[in-house]
C-alpha cells in the first residue's frame, strides 16, 4: 500500500489544526515504516521535508510535539466515565428545577 509522506509542520501550524486532523496525523505517524533499511523503497522515492520512517529525529520530534498538543486539548469521556458524567448532570438539573419551583 502506497502511503503519502507526512509533511513537516511546526508547533504553531499544529496548534491551529482541529483535533480530528491531529488524531489523523497521529495515526499516520504510527503507520510509518520503522526504518529505510527495513523498507522496500529506494532512494529515489524518499522526499525531503517529509516524514517516512520512525527511526528519524524528525519523526520523534513530530510525535512528541503532537502528543503535547493533544494532551492540552479537551478530553471527552467514554464508556463508564461518560455515563457517570451524564447521570451527575441530570441530577444537578433536576435539583435546579426543584429549587426553582420552590422559589416561585
């Protein structure tokens, strides 16, 4: 399967991307080949200013920066955490409605 190489982006360019695009970039970074030696590519297929292999310093830097930016983004709970949050919100809403009725 032919994959498009990943473009090098600086931290400021990554910060303006939506979370969905960042997660897609993370997935593509994970799909990079381990090294040039282990790949079936020849030197003519290697593009400069792109990330294609995990054993490069560019890949490691891009991965660290991406993880740091994703860590600062909002986390939406799933599963049991989401269910507990919804239950807590419903209880709080019922309490506000009950207090509002008493005050009126």
